[in-house]
């Protein structure tokens, strides 16, 4: 009972942190606004302050929270499905496929980086990768085969992006694509929010309904099957849910890495090894991480805004390496 109350308090604290960071995000930027001015502009939307808060800062605040939550939840779901703490959304190729589809449109003049066609193409690319994954791996494939098929599709999408950049008829367009692939929430509007929201909401619902299956999978596939868990259906549901959420995120904001890997690990020590317990905390932690990163890029000095994907990679790579060394150390101690 005490442990449950402690986890409830921690979850409440994470939710408060997300709300606080969202409020700070509405204040962050070149134009200085007091909390009262920002709140008044958010409610009324009148004047220059209203344009700044409601049309510029609010969309990127909402997108940062939604995208971070999608990555955090997707990472927790994949780690629960694969029973591997190093699993993260890019393993199934959805972000890479979304980026490849969007880059194709931009490279050949079919759309600009801020056009609404880009996110639609990205979502379609992510869904196409899921269809290809199911077709290649087969409906009865093991998790290992599914993982290998996803890695192959991710590599293929990465090669497609490189070829698109190589064949781009205009070097300036290739440069624009390169910057877009670094990940950014700049110049996003509420239209992008409403476009991505249905896919992300569907992703959250699909992944959340698999919590019982993740708990059973900790005992192994055979034990989970004996408890009534349909392994094939769970695998397809998780892959589809990840593709919907992460595909929409990548299509709207470009490539953002490591949030899906880092967020579950930050909460696992406090919530335990049960994958079903860390799903909501992982989503909240992912939202907090991306909100903090977006605030940091806006407050950092410089003429050009640092890309948010660069910030998450700088944070995530050392964390990833630390995890590898810790796992290696644990393995060496176990075999000593």
C-alpha cells in the first residue's frame, strides 16, 4: 500500500512538472512577457501578446508535450514487448520511413518544409512501413524476426533519405531537408497540432490497452500465452501504435531521438520492473524532457535556433553509453 501511494505521488509530481514546464514554455522566447501577460494573452488573444502566445508559443508547447509523451509511451511499450531495456521506437523504422516520405516531397519541389502535406506524407510513410513490416515478418513471426525486419526497414529508409539528398535537384532544398531532419518545432501552428493529435491519441489508446499483456510477457512468451495473451495480436497492436504516434511526431517535427529510450529508464527505478506501471510515468517524463529541451533551444544565445533533435541526441547518447557500460559491468560480475 505504501509503495502504491509513493508511486501515485510521483506520478502526480510528474504531471505537475509537465504543467509547470508548459507554462514556462509559454513565457520563453525573444519577446519578454510576464506570467500575467502570457495568461491574459492565452485567454483573450488580443494584440501582439495574443499573437505571440496563441499563434507561436502555444502550438509548439502542445506539440512538445504530445510528441514527448508519444515517444515516452512508445519506448515503454516496446521495452515491455521485447523485454529489452535498450528497445526504442526507431527499431521498427517508423520515424525513418516518415522522414523519408516527407524528404521526398521537399526534395523534388512538391511541398515546402512547413506545408501540411509534409506531415500527411510522413504519417503515410510510417503506416506503409508497418504494412511492410507485417508483410515481411509474417503474422506468426517471433519477436526476434519482427525486430530484424524492423531494423532492415529502418536501414532501407535511411538509405532512401541519403539517396534523396544526393539526387535533390536544388542544393538549397537539400540543405533545407537536412535542417528539417535535425528536428524542430519552429514555425509550427495549431493546424499541425490538430493534424497530429488524432494519430497520437490513437497511438496512446492502442498502447495503453496492452498493459496487461506487457505484465504477462515478463514471465516469457509461453507463460503469457498460457495466461490468455494473444502474442501475435499484441505484437501487431504495439507496432501499429508506435507507428501512428512516432510517425506523426516525426512528420510534424522531424527526427527526434533518444526520448523513447531515456524516459522509461528515468522512472523504472522508482516504479519497478513491471512494464505496465511505467507507461504513464514514461509518457509524462517524455513530455517533460521535450518541453525542457524546447525551452532550452529558445533560450540559448545565438542567431540561429539550435535544433531540438540535436539537444535530445546530446543528452541521449551519453545516457545510452552509460546504460551499455552498466549492462556490461553487470554481465561481467555475473560471469565472474
